[in-house]
């Protein structure tokens, strides 16, 4: 879980979301859902406590607009209605379960806040705990997107259906056949960490061979040594390897050699979408320019 509190700085060409604070809580609802199909009472109680804390922090910061989105684990939880009802009642926070399409749209909406050439063709790659979202952009507009049930926590639990890999590879082959070479943009905490490990300057692309090199280097350490020697957080030390494997698989089948890492993700997209709605736009996605609310 993440709480991002952002301040929007308006510029002439595009607004910039400045992070005031980012709080991470490693609850991992997917550990239950991908194993048993449901969220346990223990995880539910952690969720309640976390959202109570998040709500109090938003009050301290004087936040005007709040949006709480749940993704793949909650989408698949058999007891999600029961859990959400209990959590909302006790925390006072409304939970919106979003589908893979909207999740991808929110992630990719941050494209407009980045100093990147807007007339190029890009493949957005977001690797989460339960799913991977891929979006093809042409001139800032979404041409094609898909969500696959392939994620880091799901991989650790050995719950990725081989058919999901086949589906993603077919999507990437079709994408390459239709367009050819694309520029990749990678989002998510794991690719950010690999980017940092490689020592790249901000705005410099990360090469596929470097992802492979760091993946192999980190994998050579035990979990304990990744935490103690490499200084990885415990909730990063186990998932960074499957995340690297997913990125490498996507890049390989899309025949892409390098990926830009703007250090943004779903939370940034949610904040940006909240800002655009406050400005009177009913939707601000990669499907086009902002649409005024009626």
C-alpha cells in the first residue's frame, strides 16, 4: 500500500506533481488472494489500521482531495465486498476497485507530466504485485493496452498461469508486427530500484543488458544478504527478481533494448487525475487531450 501526497505545480507546458510525502506499508493482500482466493482477517485488519493512519495524515497535510484505489488482489478476492464494507466502515475511507484498463490509463496519464517527446511511439510497462499493464502510445494517444495476471507477488506464490505468459507474448508479437520498434517506459518501484542500482542519470535510458546484469547479481545473494548487504527493504528484496524477469520478458518479445524510467506510477497517476478533475476535466487519459466536464 502507498499513500502519496502531492502538490501540483502549474507550468505553461504541463503541470508537475511534486511529492510532499510517500508512505509505503507492505501489507500484500495478494499473498492471501493468490493462495486461497480470499483476504484473511489478519490482512483485513492491517488494511483498516493503515487506512486509518493514511486518513489522519491527509488531515494533517490539509489535503483537499483523496482517492483510494484497489487493484488486482482486491479485484480477484472472493470476499472483497465483505472486506471493503468492513474496512470502509472502520476506517472512514472509500475504496474504489479499478479494473486493469483504468489502472493502465491512470499510470499512463503521467505521460503528460514528463519531459518526453510527445510525438514518439512508446510502450508503457508497469509491473505490480498481481498484474502487468502494457500500453502502446502513439503521439500521446493510447492505441492498444492490456492487463495480464502476471505480477511479482503472484510469481513468488507460483500462481501465474502459463497461459497468461502466452497471452502476453502474443500481445507483444502483434504489437511488434503492427508497429516495429517502440521506446519503452518502465514504471514501478522495482524498476526504479534497478535504475538506481545502475547509477543512471535522470532521463538516461536503462539498457536491457543492465537489467539482466543487476538481476543476476542480486539473485546471487540470499534474502538476508540482500537486506543486510545490499540494503534492500525486506518487501523489495524478494520481489525485485521476478520484477526484473517480467521486464526482461516484455523487452525481449517486444524487441526493445532500452527503457526510460521516469520514477512515476499508479499513485502519481491518481494524484494527477484528481488534480485534472478539480480543474473541471471529467477525464484526462492518454486517449486524447482533457475533456471538459458537462
